[in-house]
């Protein structure tokens, strides 16, 4: 089959698993919620070639019902759906799951990206996109969510009232638990475990998102902004997540 590019709005979501628990690819379930039959067909076939168990639904509300019964490890979710749009579907998923999310959408400006990330998305890829790139990003999300614990340090990081626990993937600030998405946790852990080092956005995309291609650097910018609102006491005057102007970001203990 020739390489294709397709236009689709979607989220990719994985169920939270305990650190170190690895799901074989043949057991990995993916739900595609998309109302364009051609997109469903192309995406499903590319994912099935990788031995994923794929099911699809063309309606938002029915997709949410199938999500509950099928319990997928990833969800490919169109934003514009009958009965319930993708944003609302993602919000309802987030009420019960803090899982990695990749947003694929035609909406390209920063405000739309912020709105998508606010629902819990971990990444952003604009259409038209290559199905092969979608598969690669799905694999990257699964690799991060299922494979981190094998290589991550086991000790907690305690820094100025912030406690980051890689075993439970939980974060506290002054004794209060903070809810982070999986990608937000990955970014926070990477910065905090390399305290004092400065990383530019391209380096963070490679180290945290693990992409082998050039991603959208604004993805990092938006995630840094959201992390500050959750971790910092004064997000506009951050104590920990510092901007090094013209260079990148660093964590100060």
C-alpha cells in the first residue's frame, strides 16, 4: 500500500498501568472513534498490521460506551463527532483515567492546542498526517507508559515541598496530591531528575516524547505552562521550572 496522508482529529489514550507492567503488543487494544469511514479504514488497517486489537465506533456517545466495555489501551478519537464531540468524550474519559493522550487535529493555532491539552492530551499532531507517523507515535506513547519503570530511578525526588515518586507516578506539593497527565509527569520527572541542566524544546521532545522526527516545539511550551499552573505556588514567578531565555528550561531544586 502506498504511503498516505489523511486528515483526522484524534486523541490517543492509554489506560493507567502499574509501573513496570508490560502489555504484549498482541494484547494491546485500540479503540478508534471516528465518523469518516475512510479514515477509520486506513487507521485501523495500519494499526492492525502492528497486531493491535482494533475496534471502531462512529458516534461520540457510543464510542464512550465502547470505551467502558472494551477497556482499550489507546483511543483514537475524532474531535468532530455526532451526539458528543471529542473534547467531551475525552473529558469524560479523564474523569476515570489519567492516561497518555495524543491529539491529532486540523486545528493549528495555539489556543486550540491549549484547549486540547486542557482536556488531558499529552501531545499534538496536526493533519494531514501520515498513518505511519500515527503508528509511530502510538508506539512511542505505549513505550513511555508501559516501559518507563524498567529504566527509571527508584528514589523519590523531594525538592522545595514538591515530592515526585516514580514508583507510583504521583506528585505532591506541600503534602497535597497533584493530578498530572502521564506526559506531564514524564516531563516533570525528566527535568527534576536533571536538576540544574538546561534543555531546549527539541531536546525535550526527543527525551520525553521520544520522537525520531521533528515535532512541534510548541507542544513543550504548552506542557511547561500547564505544569507550572499545577506544580508552582506562583506560576507567573516559578521557583522550580525556570525559563532560560533564548535557550530552554531547567529545574531548580
